[in-house]
């Protein structure tokens, strides 16, 4: 079965190259004809790895291509997910499977609501890669991808293809716990790195602020029935800050490059859920307010 990949950014590109070099059929879906023409001029997607750099001439198409889609990897940003899926919705076969690789929470439900007949598999990934404008993906270190379907615990047979392609992954019956845990880590670390203009390690100097946010995130996770995601959250946040001390967080990098952030799917989603559960979380509220004001000053969206 063909892998259609929509959103040939860093992670989408990484999956596309690894699946294609295993001999599996892959199609990239590019936004429009201009992008498709640019891609074709380059002759394909380049993957830069520590040991080798290779060009993969993966066939590409635009969303209006007539080819039916049975399996779609949606690898765009959370704020683009709904619109991206709408652009190919008419091509999805009944019972099509989607793998949703978005950060944070909120976009997955929006996509699933649009496609009641499709199976939506959620993914939470720590894989690292960067992509430039010339369809060159630079592999930035081994990570891991958790996959699961909150509505249907049976793992799909195509996980064997990911295995064959060397994509490190595991199926989990509780993908929501993974997604919530990552959301909490991102909420505790990323906005503060933007507001304090520092690398992740710089947050060691703001330990009390981080601890206060962790307390409220634990309260929220428990209220949402995510007890396992709440367990030892602060200790893990501190561990991640140490382990990634030299890195700039993904949100920091987005802001530094003048790109839209995923604030709406991280802090925005956390606060919407808090409201739904009648929870008052003053520190997270204040963080959201400060970050929104900062983004507005820079002319960036706050959603
Ligand atoms: O978003 C990020 O940058 C990362 O997920 C992490 C590790 C939470 C912070 O750098």
C-alpha cells in the first residue's frame, strides 16, 4: 500500500526518505504546482545523515491529484493540520488510515471530527531533523515515535514497514498519556526559554518558576484523568532541561526565525482544558498572557 505524505517538512521528509529507500511506495503531496515544479527541478528529496548524503527521487504530486489515498502521514504543523487534511479529503478511500504527527493536542480531534470514516492514529515523536528550502532534510539525532489509537487498541500490520525502514517506534495502548506528557514538558520549558531568551539549560536559573508551572500542570493532568502523565513531572522536566541544556527549544527557534509557534496547541490547549474542568491555574494563565504579549510585539500569531 502506498504511503502518501502530506507536509514534506523535517519529520515528513525523514519518514519519506527512510520508507522510500526500503523500497516501499511513497508519494509526497506538495502544497501547489510551484512547489512541485521546484521539487522536480531538484530531482527529489535529499537526506543528510552523519555517514552519507543521498538523493531520493520520490514521486510527488499536488493535493488535487486524482490518485486515491489509503494511508496518509500528516506531517504538517498543528495549526495547518485541518486545512491540509481538507485539501485531500475527497481522495481518502473509505476506511483510510491517517497517522497524525502533530505536536501538542487539539489538532488531532479537529482532524478526526472532519473524517468520521477514517482511522486516525496519533503519534508523539522525539525525532529530530531540520529542512531547508531545497528539500534537504538534515538528520539531527536518533529519537523515538510512539503511536496509538485511543479508539481502537489493535496495532496496524504496517508497523512492520516502519520496522523495516528503521523508524524507531512502538505502539502504545495509551497514546494520549504520551501526548499529554510531552505537552506538559513543552509547556514547562518552551515558553520560558522564549521569555528569558535562553537555551534550555538557562532555565536552571529559574528553577522556582519551572517548579510552579509543574505543580499546575500536574493538577491539570490529574483533572484530565492523565495520572500516569502527571507522575514525577517536575523531575522529568528538570532532567530534560539538563539533558538538552545546550539546545534552543523548538518554540525559541520558531520565534527567532519569525515563524508562527504552536502556542495554541500547547499552552492554549492546556488552558482550554483547565477551563473545561473549572480549574484555576494562575501561573499558566500568566505565562500564556506574557508569551502572547511577546508574540504580538513581534507581529506573530498568538494562536
Ligand atoms: O520542543 C522542544 O524543543 C523539545 O521537545 C523539548 C525537549 C521539550 C525542549 O527543548
